[in-house]
């Protein structure tokens, strides 16, 4: 005998809205990051930095094309949101570990997050 699955409409709406907010955040961070890279273009590795921010914009475009309703109701929704978070952390870590990133850079990891080495 199969149990009845209860769908929480508020949770569903929240998850769909969080996908939309994440897409907007991707584009905002892309704009801010590319503006920063363009403003400091004379420093080394700016093309790499701009490319990392471009990854966020590409992710935003891809996520915007995905069927949010099917993702939220699908059985792999937790894997989707976990993957999204891991992707953001990986891009942030790659950007902050740039060899030319000065300690005063606005995109650098906070001092208390970095290793003491």
C-alpha cells in the first residue's frame, strides 16, 4: 500500500522563489565582479578573475532555463540545491585564492577564514 504524499505549498513556493533569488544574485555578483576587474585591469590575472565571475552569469542563465517547478517537486531537489551551494563556494574559493589578490581586495576571503600559512 502506497502512502499519500503531502505537498506543502508554502515550502514549494519558497524553494521556487529561492531559485529566482539565486539567479538574480548570480547576475548581481557578476556585474559587481566584472566592474571590479575592469576597474583594476592593470593588475595581473584580471582576465581570470572576470572569467570566474562570468561562470556565475552562465550559471544564472542555465538555472533560469531549468524547469523550477519540476526541480522543486523532483526527487533530486536536495542534490540540486547542494550542488548550487558547492558551485558558489568553489567559485568563491577559486577567486579568493588568486595569486595576485591583494589583502585589501574586496573579493578576498576575510582574514579569519584564511589559513594562517
